[in-house]
């Protein structure tokens, strides 16, 4: 699927050759790709590129992060909310290895990135030179494509190819490792975005017979359930999805990364799938007679025990990546291709229907969950503040139209469950890799990508400390990110598992935390702290009204748990409410 | 049920492709029984022939992951019945052993092997065939002392009439939609 094409810049005529060095060619190539913002960190082997960048400061804005992991996460946040390719510069050796976590995160969550790493000069390759690492070797399994550029003349073509591969088909990260001598070398620059790679087919045309078979099953089904994944968002198929659901009357549940593809209040939205998802869609998965998976990959956090998953259902799998078909769950009808193409083909042929009785069954489950879990979490009567009530108050204040960025852990699950959405591309979270430390830098990138929209970043006291130095970047860019730190003095999700499955042996999960208010002050970021329910609304109001970045620390109950929960190895229908 | 599969992978001839391909196997802890790589009949296209023991389900998933690599053109999987395959083995014995009796010469005839080189010190024998055959000859020759033995990876052609990849490349040329 082609993510949103970047606007063409009014740069020099690409057909007219210009003599320049490799570093300038890097910058010129990025301008031809429509890049106007990138994240990075300079160092020895990338200095020539930074020197070239110096002369293009007005066209290409560089955000200096505090650690290369932050550069990648920020580029991910930027890419996820804009649909453009996120771009990062890192230096060789430790610069590149620091970026590895972010690249792996982008790979598993299909985020289009182009990461340009400096490398020692070609004659030094393989000599254990200062700050030399085998970047191509290290990043090979965690990139959609990577390549080492050793000659200046290769640069424009390699960059064009990198962008093309990153954004087309199932998007993903690309690493270009450019040796220092290639950055200094001279070339006659021309740029063509007309990339053809005979070994790469981004998306196959949708097969009509598989569409017909899918439609036949859909028309026959009594209890169909649609599963929405990030493929809908990456393919820009939100409207196509809505039209399909509304014509067929099929209830739809979402994966963590499919969140915000369908508005929260849509009558056919039946909630979140998986381990900490909603009761209804998990239980009903095993009652459904037809699963229609749309741009999702049946992650184990969604399926629970695959032997006991969707036991009564046939499966239609709409997916752009053929390698995902039958990888986890057998697809009776695979529909390979971009869902933006396949969904309208199905909608056109499918019978107009409603499944009101079936949808009511979900709503009956919602009632049970609401009573047992949601009400006590969102409107607690007990003394301690809950994560859920903080999330509820924040989303309400923003009228359910803010961008949500989360870190990983309990706050991530609480925010995903209780934050509400009107618009797509409104969630940035680390799904497949589950990278703690993702939130803060990703929120920065999201805010710079969508400067007009409010960005709320939920982090825990554990995760924020993994990339806390990016408060410096947030301050330097003045990105008005609202950071909501839910502090329970524990590595909460691990502690929850220890409580439930390790007999309350809290091994190394209790944190002795710094004073986050002082830290925030040290980074010049306005902040406040709340530990009482009566102060919460006023504190949130102050945060929202503050013009600039803000950190709101909420001392939540220490041993709160996220429920419902599908324990590891259990079937989705054995979801626990307590 | 585990069985033997031969995978043919056609790829661009780029640095690092071997690593790209082998990590797909190592990540799933699948041992590569044999691996051969060389340029294919199509100039610029590299061919890997890989033999593994695994299940049909796993091999299909592996194939998906292999074809997902950007520089891989196409991968095909075959069972032993669908291909003609060979390996080549070289055996080094002392020339003295060859001359002491006619046993080694008899084995060479019997197994359709041939003598590549004879010097005063050593003799090199070559045999092509399936692994069981080259192994059997080794076991017999070793009674006279094999000082060096080496066996190549498998090479294979299909029993189909046409070259699969050529068809695929023609299809690529004709069907532009595949490329876009």
C-alpha cells in the first residue's frame, strides 16, 4: 500500500545534472523526496552529511535528539501520524547500534522509515576501525531492505530506492549505510523517483475469484466478526472499511495498531481484541462463524492459544503481505492485496444486511464488562487514583480528538482501552516489539508531524526513565507535548504478572524513583503532581491550557491491575474478568 | 511429519544475500543439510539450492519469508520425487593402496566413479550421485584408507519441461501491474 505520497518540492530540475559531493547529494535526494523534517545525532562518520545539511537549514529541519533510539522513535511517531516516511541520521558504530531497537520496532509495526547511517571510509571496512560496526549485517533481519553505499555516484539511486521500498507494499524501515569516502566523493547529481525493482512486487492485484468466494461466505454468515488491523490505516482505507461494515452490518473489533481506524462511537465498533482487550470481541471470536481479518497479522497477543482460536469460524484474510497468509491462522479465503482495493470489491458484491441480534450479544458482554471492570476503573469509589480515570478525564477534556501516544505497559493498555477517537492516525504505540521508552520520543515526532493537533503521551515511571533525556529535545523544539506520567512506583505490568502468576514475588519491579518534578524543572518543562482525586480535573485543565510542553505526574494506586486478561496459553474465550 | 525438501531460490547477485537467506532458517532453528550457490542460467540471477528436513507447513512459511526479501526474485520448493539431483564427491587415497590390489579399481568401475589424478603419492577419485551412493563408496574405499574426502552440496533440476524462473521473468515483463 502506498502511504501518502510526499509533496514534490520545487528543487532544481532533476534532469539537469549538477556537480556536487555525496553529502550534498544525500540532502538533495531527501528534498526531492519531499522531506522537510528529520531526526538525528551527528558523529564522526556522518559529519560530512551534517556539514551539507548546514547549508539547507531553511528547507530541511533537523531535530537533534539526545540518543539515537530517540531519533528512530521520533521518526516513527512522525511517520505514524502523517503517513509519510520518517527519516533519521545516525553515525557509525554506537550511533547505529543505538538505533537498532527503534528499527526493530518499526519493522514489526510496519512503519516506513529511511535511516541513514554514516560508515567508516570504504578502505577501512573490516579493519575494526574506530566506530566501525557491521551495520548492514546487524540490521539485516530488522529491516525491510538495507544497503551499503560505497561510491558517491550510487547515492541518488540508493535513496530513491530506499524511499520507494519503505513506503510501498507493507511499509517498513530501510537502512542506508553510507561510507565516509562516498560522502566526500563527487558525482553528477540527477534524481529520478521512477524506481523499478524486478525482484520486488509491493502489492499484487486483488484476485476476483477470491473476492467472490469471500462475498459468498459473508452473505452466508450468521455471526460474522471483522478484525481491523493497521493495514486499514496504512492503506488509507478507513472510508472503505466503514462502507463495508455499514452495508453488511458486520460488527468490528480492532487490534492495538488498528485503533482509531474506526471512530470509537461507531455503532458497529465492538472494541479491542486480545490479551487486555474487551470481553465481547474475545468471547465472541469463538462463537463467530466467520472471521474477516482486515490488514492484521494474528499476533499472539490477539489470538491467545491458536489451537483454541476461532474454533467455529471460517477465516477470510485480507492482507497485503502474502507471507502473513496461513502464518498463524489458516485462511479459508485469502485475499491478497491492498485492503483499499479489496474492501470496495467485496462491498460492491456483498448483500446489504444487518446483524442486529448478533451485535446485541456483544453489547450484552459490554454490560458485564462495564459493571465488573470499566465502572470501577473509570469512576472509582476507592481512595487511590486509577489509571483508567486519568485516561478518561484526559480524553474527555480533548473531546475525544487528541493524538494518543503511549509507552509500553499498564498505561499503554489502559490508554488503548479508554481513550476515545474520532479521527484516524491518532494512535502511536509500540505494538509488536513492546519497546519501553518508545513513548516520549514518539510523542515528540507525532507532535512535530501534526503541530495543530494536541498530542497526549501516557508513560509510566519505568518507561519514561528509559528515554527521559528526550525531555531535552522536547524542550529544545518547544513541541507542546502533554506528558501524563502515571506513577505507581512499580514496573506495573511485570508486577501484575508476578501477582497473578508468580505468587506475588515482586522480583525487581519496585522502583526507587527520582523526583520527576525536579527532573522536569531541570529540563525547563512546566509540570505538576497530583495524588488526590479532587485535584485531578484542575491539574488536567492546567496542563491542557499550558502553551508548550507539560508534564503531569499522577500518583496512581500502586497495585492496580489491567483487566480483562487472557492469560498466556489460554483461549480468548477464557478471558478473565478478575 | 518431517521430510526432505529442496528449495531453489533465485535472487539478485548482491553482497549479503546468503546471510539474508540463511538467517530465515537459523531464526527458526532449522538446520541446512546442504547449500549450493552459483550464477543461474539467466545472467545476473543467482541461484541457491538448499536442502532441509522439515514439515510441509513450515516449508511453506519459510518460502513466504524468503520471497519477502526485496532482492529475492522467486523461490520454489520440491520434494525428492520432483527433481533430478546430484552431488559430487572427491576421495583421496594413497597410490600405494591403488597398486597393492585391484580392489580400488574394481570399486571405481562398479560405482561409475573415475580417477582424476594419479601421482606417486596419492590418487584422486571422483564420483557424482546421491548422498547415499557417494557415502557407500566412501565406506568401501575407506577400508583401504581414504586420506581426504569431500562432498559438495546438492544441485538439482526439476522434472518440468520449462525453466520456472524464465517463465516468471517473462510474466513480469508482460504484466506491468506486478511491478507497480
